[in-house]
């Protein structure tokens, strides 16, 4: 493809908005659509076309990117693209949907007659805004050159991991680690407090050592400061924890820690913290 591909980005929420700005900044012709139109309208000044509906967004698009909440929202959105997708369009599916979700969407892609690249990302709002996501791409090798312009625009690197579906599987393994770390921070801070200590001493004790990580200090400080502006929403974290547990059970693996993490996130979700950052799990400890 010698010309720049035209991109349709469906979903301009916490992640999609930053991705859209970087796609536009890379000079790729871009149409965006979001169920809540005001979120898409915020991108109008970037030279991006805000579509009134899904069919308008995908008509004539070379690449259709989905960055939504879950498999249900992706499937419902792509059904609205039926009949409007070009014969050579490629669907770049970047929503975290898990194993069963990917299989469902792969079947939908076949029904729609569109080629599918499974390419979830590692990163939250800030990396999305900075074009620094890590893309876990999977799909037919011959499609790689066609999707590279958009993957290069949104990410610092792309890791190709196998046939379509492998990206979604690796994303679950990575999210299992992230969720374990966040819950571990919350529990260590809670324990320190319950033992009569200033919980900030935990962060000070591990700072700079082998047990430390930038994420430990970032999320730990947010918990103690009560700063729960969503970089990655607790509702999404709870959904992803469920996907991890379901995939593990399907594979015959016992992930006892993730089972507990899922329960803690669900408790925080039921307490009304779904619109906060996933660090808000700390509020229910």
C-alpha cells in the first residue's frame, strides 16, 4: 500500500481518544465514531472526521480499529458495519475480550467477510496519549504491512505473537500480572495500616530495591492520596479479571490468587467505584 491507509476508529473513550490523536498526528486519514458522540466531537479539531454512525465511519476505510469495552460492545458495533465494509478492509481488533470473546469475534469477522488482526495493547491512558502502547499483534503474516502504519502510530513497539487469537491470550497473561500487582499493593498498604503503621512506610521501604517498580510507587501513592482519576477504570479491571479467570478455568489451570483478585474487584465494583481507577480497590480493604 503506497498511499496512507484510511482508518476508522470505533471507540474514543479513555484509550481510544489518545490513540485517535496519534493516528491523526501520523498523517493517516481518520474517521472516528463513539456511542457517546460528545467524546468523538472532542477530536474534531485534530483534522479527524467525526462520523454520525458506524456505517459512515467504515465506508471506504482500509483499516477498522475497535477499542471498546468488551466483546458484546464490539460485536454490536461491528454488526452496524455490516454491508458498509470494503472488500479489502482489515479489522484491527484491540479491545480486551479474552479467549472466548476473540473466538466469537473471529467468527463474526468471517461472517462479515473482513480480514481480522487481533491486536490488544499493554498500557493505560497516558501511554495511549503518548503513542507508547505495546501492541500484542496476531494474525495472518501477509496483513502485517497493511496494519503497521496504525500500529506504529499508537505504540512504541509491536510484538507479533502468532496466529489471530494469540495476542488476546498473551494480553490475559499480562493483565493477570498487572491485577496481581495492584491488589498486592492495596493489601500491603492495608496490612501496614492495620498494624498501626503509616502505610506510606511500605512504599518507602521497597523504594529503589529489587521489590520496587514504577507501578508500585505510582499506584501506591494514588491509593494513599485518594487520587482515583481513571487511567484504567476499575470496571474494566473487574471485567478483565473475569476474563483471566474464565480462560484459566477453560485451560484447566488453578489461579487462586486471581480468583481472589476478581472477588476484591467485584466487591469494589458493587460498592460503586466502577468509574474510578482500578487503584480504588484499596477503598474496599
